[in-house]
C-alpha cells in the first residue's frame, strides 16, 4: 500500500511538472486562416505543433491584425511581443534585403532545386544566421510551386504596355517591374481586392490560381498571365522569438522541425493538386488566360540582371546568399540538363 501511494504521488508530481512546462504561443499570421494554402497551411502547422508536442507547445494561430498588423510580424516576433509568426521571408525586404533570397527568386529555382539548396547546399545555415541577428529563429515550413505572373485590366502585348501601371507586387520581382516602368507597392493579401476595385492599383500579382480564385481578383481584372517568372517556387516560414527557441529542449525543437518538414511536403503536394480545377473555374468566369511571349520574358530577365547586380552591391549578406545560391545552381545545372525532360 505504501508503494502504491508513493507511486501515485510520484505520478501526480510528474504530471504537475509537465503541466507547468506547457507553453501557449501566439502565432501571428500575415495570411487569413481561410485563405487557400497560405492561411490554411499556417493553421495546420499550428495544430500539428500542438499535437506532436503533446500540448507542451500550444501554438495558437492568430488572424492578421488580431495582435499586430499583417506586415508588422517581424518586429513583433523579434521583440517578443508575440512568440511566433507565420509568413514568408520576402515580406521583410525593407528590413533585411537578403531574406528575399530565402522566399522567392525571379527566374529562380523550382521547388526541388530550391529545397536542395536550403537543406543541403548551405541555405539553411545562412538563413538562420541572418535571422538570428534580429532575434528571430526561422524554420522553413512550406513551399508552393509556380505562381501566376499577374492580373491586368487590359491586355499586355509588349513592355511598353507596362509603362505607368500601378501594381501590387512582391519581393525582388517588384524591383524588376519598376525597371519596366511600373509603380509597385506591397499590400497584404486582404488589402489587394479593394485597391484593385477602387483603382488605387491597376494590376496585381499574388499567388497561384487556386489562391487567387479565393481572393476574387477575376471580378475586376480579366487578363491573367503566366508563367510566374518572379516566383517559380515560394518558401514560407515559422518565425520564433530566438530567446524562446533557445530555451526549448532538443526534443521539442526536433518535434517542431519535423512538423515543418511535413508541412513542406503537404503544401507542395496540395498546391500541385488544386490548380487545374481552379484554372477551369476561372475560365468559366470569363478570365482570359495568357502566356508571356519569349520577347517579353527576355525583357523581364534583362531587367532582373540589372536588379541582382544592384542588390549584390548594396548588401553584404545579400551578396553572400546570392553567391551561395548561384554556386549551387551552377553545379545543379548539369544534373538538371541530364536528368530531366525539358
């Protein structure tokens, strides 16, 4: 009986200790939870972290603006005002230009090549080092395949047709469009439709057909262009306050990283599976689907060459990351040429 009582007391004590160690983290998202993939994947990440850690870390998805505005997540996580964030590193270009290379690269790698660099080509180490300078630990938790190139209210047949347009554009691609005579601005997903409807912007890019369908751009712009030269693949990350991350034990860190690896697989597979039905629906709504001409793509790529030279010259971390990615892609090219159909 004494042993039974002692065992019971020990079990209760261990249980209380476990309960005391449990933590609730707010994860501020830049995407609405209802938004196909971008938001739904973030909600899934939060649920899976809570499940896999057995509640030791309860990760609570917060809608844009619930705690801080969508595009202020970086500062909130860095300061510890919120424990975590769900976003893409490209949103923080104004603070840390080099992070753009860990989000999407114009005329850049497709998903398999991009992940190869991140996981095995030195990208992950650079990514963490750069984020750590600002008090954030970043973990890539999702990737999607090519985006569309943009929604326009009029047909675009030549570079001259872009001159003077006002357009929502993301990341390094925005700098390319500025070279083409476009005035760009970065808007969070929920702000794009009203800006397009009211004429504050003339055109927009955002994401893939299934995601763009969700946001209703087809109601105010009928010309939809491909391919997404600016984002052949796009990475998303779970941002965690660095001090908080470093306070975790190795098991919990491994559990969170495992959830993120699973999120990459899930997000890529889901994204590839849902685009063709979305394209069919968009066409049924009167959307004109267009492909850029070789001449148009050549003009955009020439502008990109100018942009990358300027970015490398302006920021040391950007230059290091670009050198790493470029060296990896140069070596990867032979495998791509031999192993894959064109």
